C-alpha cells in the first residue's frame, strides 16, 4: 500500500493573490469604465432637469392662459420694479405687481396671492407684501440654474413693501424667477418715469382710472408695463407669438444680486428681471448662460446646452435653438406686426 505524505503530494494548481501589476490593471480598467459612464450619467441628469424646466414653463404658460380665459386679457406686467404685488388691486393695469404675481391664483397658489390682502386697495400691507416676496415657488426656478430658495435682493426700496426688509445692505433675501414674459420687439425700459408709462403711486393709478388716462406703452408683446392684451388683439395669432420663456442670466451671478437683470423680487412689476425683449439685432440674440458676460440684459436664454424654452400664447412650449434667425426671433415676439413667423423645427 502506498503511503501519502506531505512530501509526495503533488499540487499542480496553487492558489495565489493579485500581484501589484494585476491590481493596477484592474484599477485602470475600473477608472476607464467610470470615465465612460460619468458623462452619460451627467447627460441623463441634465436631460431630466431640462424636462422639469420645460414642465415648469408649461405650467406657468397654462396659468397665464387660464388668466386670459377668466379675465379676458393676458396677465399684466405690472407697474415697475419699485412695486410688488397687491391682491386688493385685482388684475390688469391697476395691479402693481408683475405677471408672476397675477397668475398665482391660476396655479393653485391663491393663498400666497391673498397673503398681502388688507381689504383696502389704496393702502398696501407692507409687512405681508414683504413676507410674500420672501416666499419662493418651485415652478419659477430652473433646476439646472439654481434651487428654489431665497437670494440676495435689490439695493433699492419698494413703494408698497417694507423698504428695510428688501435692502441689500441689510443682507435681506427674496425669491426670484428664472422665467420672463415677452415684452415684444421694443426695449424693456419701464424705469423711465419721465415718460409717464406707469403710475408712481397708488393715488396716481386711481387718478388714471378715474379719468381714463392710463398711458399707452409702446410695446408689442403680450405682457409689459401696465398691459391688458386681449387674445383677439394678437393679429399674428397666439400660437405664433411668444408668451413666456427662459431668461438669460450671467452664470456667475446665480447666487448673488450681481446682475442688474436679476436683482429684484419675484412678484415685482415690469423690469428685465421678469420681462425680456426680442428687439432685432445680434446684440440681443438668445444665449446660453455664461460667466462674466452681460450688458443690461434684455435677452432670452437658459443654462441648457443647445436650446432655450419658449411658451407661446396658446400655452404650447417649444425648445428653440440659440442659432434661431434674429429676424424670426424678433417677429415671434411681436403680436401684430403683419409679419407672421412660425417657430422653426
């Protein structure tokens, strides 16, 4: 009988661990796979954010269209950035707040709209108006740009809210919007008080209404300073006219008040913060957000690559290339210029 000992056993297959070279190869392969997958993951996340942004725009546009159905006209742009929304003044040209404020009841935010009510259209509730300005609403923020939260505000006081509560020097914060209404082919310039394009007080607005002397604003969009545009006035067709879109913003000012076109509260009246223009020329072409680049911005645009979102007067939303012809873009902003344009495919 053969005896087996440790010395005569044959181990043809010996177990052993990874060598250093093998370990480095595995790590390199994993790194390559991560490098290949990461851009795909990032693209998928951005696609999801862009879809959410488009849905935001769709809901805002539908609220504006519902406003026009109930009140017979599109929401007014409000008076000026010196005023915020006042629910006691209703809708239309007598409402000092912007279109963002006027559509609140039509997007299930009636409680926020009514927050500043005191039952008197001649005296604002300053404290409640400030509270409303410091109440962000998710639909107004693009997820690719910034979170729905409070941001540093303007350095000038409002005429119908607590000025100290809205002063940059006091490091106070307010909600902001990433979407702007279509002012039309004219430059957004409600700040020019000497033109008398908006009332500078509640008493002046009451005088305008009593005497039927509201100034006519030279703008041809759907929403602008003290506007009341009826759908039947849109000669080019509501489906061929911009209503609301994504606004351009200098990318290094998302979290600050460093942009003159993004330093006011979400419910304030007409200004470049909440209204943009399509006036013709390469200096106003839509742009993707970029750092360090901004004039006093009138542009539409967005943080998304390739396209920006625009909602039309019928509520339809389109993704439009930044390379859109400037004349086509201009005409899509004009409600009744006789030059009907269609959104390019």
